[in-house]
């Protein structure tokens, strides 16, 4: 590509002005920010902070290689058809049972269905209903993995038998609703990668 002639110097764009608005970045920036109202100044600075935070998150999260992921799942299922179906669920169940390292502590990824309904109900109604968290599992709980249900379903996928560590109450929960808790287990990294790949597959395929 050939170089074009140097363009005439233009007035700074709005984005360039926003980038230059900092109280400690020289005379130009100070003059511009002094012309803004308090609300405009706060808005510019807020947008800048949001952009910087988004860039920070991008640095933390590695981009997902879809082709590599699908290749790994295809290898696990021993087929190029990686759609979620009962056959593939049973194969994935046996794979996880053979690969999981125990002990393995789990917790919820997001609020369970009953929690969404409960906390979305009016506060006055919540007071009349006994809080079910004492008897029902919560996504905030920590569970110890006990075993796996042999039956699989297209709605819930693989289900696991767990014991809540706080009161030793036992539950059967969909594995796709759970993630490895913290790094209290020696095999945290291996278990996290194993269950995270299953969750991505079950939710998206």
C-alpha cells in the first residue's frame, strides 16, 4: 500500500477530546475540561473508567477457541455430531466419572430457579412465606460431590448427588448449574476445566 500525502491538520475529534480530558495531562486537557459542566465532566470520566475496566476484563479472559473446543468435545464423544442428545450425554457422563478428581467441592453458577422466583416476588409476600433456603439448595451454598445419577435428560443433562457442607443435607442437582468452588481441592484446575467444558457444551449445543 502506497503512502498518501500527509493530510491537513484537522480539528480534534470528539473522541480525541475525550481522551485528552484529564486534569493532570497538560494545558490543553485542562482548558477543555474547564469548559464542561460538572455533569458533563462526570459523564466523560465515567465513560473513560468504563472503557478502562472493559479493557482490563479483556486482558483477564482468554478468547475462546471454538474450533479447538469442538475438536475436544468431538474427541470425547467419539463422533463429529456433538449435538446434545441422550447418546452423547451418556458418553459425556462416563467421561466425567472417569476424569473427575475427588474430593470435589461445588457451588452454584447463578441463582437456582426457586431463588429467582422467590426474590422476584414482592417483599411483603416474602415475609409471609418461610424462607426455603433452609431446606432447598442455594447457589450460594457449598456442596461436596458424592456421585452421579445414571439417568440423563435433555432438560437437565447430567445430574449429580451432592451434600451441602453447612448442614450435610443431600440433594440431586443438574451438573450444568454448578461450578468448582474456590481452590480448596488439590485438583481444582483440572476439575474446573472438565466441568466448564461440559457446561459450555450442554448450554450451547
